[in-house]
DNA sequence: AACCCCCTCAACCGCCCCGCC
DNA sequence: CGGCGGGGCGGTTGAGGGGGT
C-alpha cells in the first residue's frame, strides 16, 4: 500500500538517540548541510573513520603519518529519523521549553485561524518546532482552553461547563484493555466537531531551513560538543533571521507575527542594526494580531475575511 | 516501599506534495 | 504525462518519570 518505506528498517536503530549519534549527525550536517536525508546515514557513517594526523607528535622524522581510527558502527538510523532529530532538536537555533505566556496566546490565536497546521504555526514562532508546539498544544493548551470553557477545536465557548477534573487514581477504573492507551477519535467524528477554517493546504518552506549550497550567508557557530577542529568556530551555511524576516514580514500588511524573548532577540536581531530595525516591539505585534483577528470576527463577511487573512499567513 | 495510574514528549508512521526525469 | 524519489506534515505511539494511594 502506498509507496515503499523510506528505507529498510532492518538493522536500524530505533528509539532514543544517543549522544554519539547526535554528534555524528551534527558533524555531518555542519559539513554538508541539510538534505539527502535518505542517503545521509550511510554517508555519515564515513565519519566513523576519523583521520588522525600524527605529524605534531612525531615531528617530521617519521614523515607524515595518518591513521584512520575506527570509532564505531555507523549512523544506523532511518533518513527520516535523522531529519526529524535535526529539525526538532539538534539545530542550533532551537529554543526548547519555557514557552512564554505571549507564545501561549499566539499559538492559541493562530490555532483558531489555522487549525492543526502546526508547521505554519511554528513558522510564526522563531526557534519553535511544529512537534514541540503540537505536543504543547495537546498537553497544555487544549486543557487550558477546556478549563476556561472553550472548545479547543472550535475555539468557541462550550455550552456545557467543562468536566470537573477527574480525581486521579480511582482504583475502580474499568479496564479498557490498554491502560494508558488513549481513546482514538475517528476521522469523521473529529471532522464533525472541527469547524475551524482550514485554508487550502499550501506547502511552505520551513521558516528555518538550511540551504544545501551556499546561497545563504554564513553564520559562525561555535564548535559544539566534541569538536576536534582546534577550537575555531565553524562556518556553517545558515540562514540569518534577517533573510527569513524579509521574506515573511510582508505576509500581512503591518502585522508581524514574530515574537521573541531575549534569546529570540539575540537570534533574530543580533548586533546588526539593519536587522534590528526590522524588529517591531514584541507587545505590539501580538496586540495587532489579536486586534486584527477581532475586527475580522466582527465583520459580516467574516468567513471571506478569515479566508484571505489565513491565506495571507501562508505566503 | 510497592504498586498503579497518568502525563509528557521524543520518536515513529503513513500519507501527501513537489520536482525531476 | 506519468512514475519515482525526496522532503515535509500531522497523527499516533510508547518509554520513562512523577505522583497518589
């Protein structure tokens, strides 16, 4: 059924990534950039043969001696797994945890517009990944909305008050056959409840993507763990946020969905006065977004307006 | 202390879109 | 034009940890 799997699962590691695997993957991408995920594990395995130059040790009396030291068994991971690991955890610009109240609000508002379009939502939150936002929504925000009497799917007030939080550890709990298995909601059932406007899916490039060539300006990133390059910063093909912002900022007239805390400011603006000039005040951006959204809701042709508003986010 | 249940989130899976040939 | 492969997305799973009894 469907296409063949991305790779043979036979002999591949699964489950949590080890530090060694992370290092291997990071090293490879730092050198070659992203892309070609399916063939990456095989190529990354070459890094296991680490050339050791012994010239400094033996001086020149022995001539140039290079040893290739076998370091391990290779990056036995599915290419898709490599991509996921890099995109969600290893990229140097990832912000993890500490989702601010501002980000909370923005996620909720964007979700009300876009539905479960996690990648689009993540694209408006620098340093956040779709996976993180998706998890955060499912574990925190949906509950938060419910507790406030709002249906997290429709973002409308629920007619019935939210169910009181079930007491934990009612040992009389019936055996539903799976213990912690979650109740699976059928597609039809979900669609019936889900009345969020869903614009036509448009594939957009990830907000933070690396070019496979040198088309982006290079940023210097410190060597990272296990760097053996002598402590010098390594130059990576890496897009600056200024570039990204130039592409994205004009999506909605006068509205910038980027928000950022101190770390975000560092990532986005750095010390470049030009890029700083693009940074709007954080509070205003959120406020403008919310106000614009409210204005749309108040209009008679709400649906049409929401259509175009949501579409504009996709650009 | 042991057991059980629940929660979180990293990782996986299947499907879809797009570009290339 | 159709097939194929690469890449991306959203849904789901399950290991591990925390907390209550």
